[in-house]
C-alpha cells in the first residue's frame, strides 16, 4: 500500500459503514482539503458497489463543517442498484458531527455516439518545467502533490495580478501511484485556486460543494505509474461572496479523464 492508499483508506466495519483516518498531511487553512475528502468517500462507495464492471461516473459532495484530524466514519447507503446503474449516498461523520454529504453514481459502460469537443491545453511536457521550491510556510497539502506549473501565472508576492483566473499544470502524487478514479477525485481539488492569480488580497476559499464527472476508464491505458496528468482550473464569476471553479483533468495523450465544478465561499483573511 502507498501512503495515498493509507491516507484515503476506508475500512469496512459493518452495516454499510467504513472507517477512515483523516491525515493532517492533507490540511489546508482549516481542516482537510475537499478533494481529499472526496477521495475517501469514493473509496467507500467503490467498496460498497463491489463490482469492477461498474465504474464511478459522478460524485457530488456538500461540505457542512471542517473535519478534525483522526477517525471518521463514512455511512454508505445503496439507494438503488439497477441493471446498469448504481446510485449511492453517504454521510461522513466524526462522532455526532456531520462533516459531509455525498451522492455517487456507478455504471457499466454504455455503447453510443462518442465525441469530445474540448481540447487539451497545448503546453510543453512536465520535463520542460523546473521543480517548484516549496516554501517553508506552505500548508501541508502543498507537500502532498508533485506539480509543474504550466498554465496561468503562479501567484507571487509583488507580481501584478493576472487578467484571468486560470491556473494549472502537470500533477501527480510524489509516490508515483497509478491515477485511478480515487486519485483523479483528489486532483480535482488539488491545485492552488485560480482566483489567487487574479486577486491580490489574502483569501480563503473553503468548498461548499464539489461535483466530479469521470469521463474515461481509469487507470487510463498507457499511463505509467510515474506519469503526470494535466490539470487546468478556471473561475469566471465572484458574486455575493461565492465563486465557482471549473476543472479538467487530461491524460498526456489528450484523453479527458475528469471534469469538475465546485462552489466555494470567498473569505478575506485580513
């Protein structure tokens, strides 16, 4: 087992419940990263479905309050399992505190007309970019991903703000783990929010809800364990103290792996 497997583990303990242990290595300003929570819930859903032919297609989480380090329980209910589609719900609990609510859909592959009008951003490969230096004061999750910034302007103190809130680049786990659906779920919330490139004030942007659509079979054929994938994120609107963030995850061969959208609160830190 890799460190990621351990940190996102969901051990069955009976009655549709799965025991997790939330690791502080995935902490942001307050509590764990939303993508990390999504990965744990997806692992519990996958165990509950228990059918390799039914793969995750959709996962939505609503985050009610920050979690704390330590044990948590994912309470899974299979709402319906039909001939090709299984729908599940889950409650992530710490004691009597409800941390997150989730709904997921798993299904068999369905034949039909396939096309993708989205185009992978054209950037040099990860070897083209220098390995970023992680600041000593970086939040814990900053050490949990191996990244190469390739899209948009990295927020640097003293730099002028970018005209657009777009950010992304090449990303993988430092332990070079195959990118399955659980890793992809974590990646959808694994990049520095693009709003930080456009707004020069100190902000926190805790996630209210996150939806992930898995758009190809995973692990993707041809992806080696040490390969990066390309992640790009955009924010187009801030209104009434909330922003949206849209994400795309691409395999190096141009296959769209996953799409995501989240709503987040905009909280000034000063």
